[in-house]
C-alpha cells in the first residue's frame, strides 16, 4: 500500500518499538514528519504531562496512540490495584491524549485496541474489557470531535517485543499453535498493523470504525 503523507505532522505515542515503532516508520516512509516523544516527555498516565505537552505543540494532522501496558490474567487472579493501573495505562492514557490533542480539521486520532474485545479469553478478561472500552471511546469521540476522525485498529497476536520475556522456544511454540488455527496460517507482524493505521488515517470517509487485523482470529474455530 502506498499512501502519501508528505509534510503531514504526525504524533505516535508508544513509538519505541513494536506496533508503534512500525507505525512511525511507515508514516515517515510516506513523507510525514513524525514526533516520537519519550515517556519522560509525554507520560500519558499523568494528566499534567499530557496537558503540558500539547499546550506547547502546534496542531497535528494525525495522532496515534499505540502504547499498551496491561496486566494479563483472570478477574480472580488480578488484584484491583493492578487492574486500575492497566485501565489507567491503556484506556485513560488514550482518553487523556484525545482530550488534550489539538488537530487540524479533517485530521485523525487512531487508538490501538485488540481482538480480545471480540474474542474474549478466560485468562485475559481485563484486556478484553479495556480494548472494548477503547473502541467505544473511538466511536463516541468520532461524533464529539467531528470533523476530526477517530478510529481504532484491533490487532490479533502480533510478533512484538511484548513477548520478549518468554523463552525463544516457548514463544515459537505459541506462535506455531496460534498460526495453525488462523485462516492466514501465520502470526501477524507489526507492519501489518501499521498498514491498517495508515489506511484509517488516510481515508477521509472512515471514522467511528474499528478495523480488525487479526489474520482471521476472531472468526477462527
């Protein structure tokens, strides 16, 4: 997919690696001027940090929130404090950015959610709930912030540094097991998700939508 973002001003939150990094690279390859603020510059878990950052910025053309720090586990196993931290990191982090960001009319905000919102797992209930809330936020904001467009991109299992704590053998075993049941017969790459993010940013008729990029994981048996 070739999309021209020549001279567009783009902010990617969470661009240090994985999906965020691939998205920032893809925007730059398409001609955009990309801001990749480190957490000590823009901490989306902190109200003052977010407000201070955007107060000093000119309006952006596109904003992507790809930061994703959540706790895995069942409701019974995750204590309430950790659950609240996860909600603050992913949901309220995006909420703060969407509330404070200034964009040009016709620009876009894109959240990265996750397919657990549609295909729940008994071991990742909290993550599914946060992703569903993020997608609902995108739909509501598409009305509130119009003509700025707001969308979500929902990945399935993607090969990113989020899995780096696993041993290589365990990671490959998991990837092979999941790939075997997917219609596309492979695990997703960060660039697959980046392409979807650029699509919703570029298409002026897409808002309030969630684009699923999961290799068919939502529909797989």
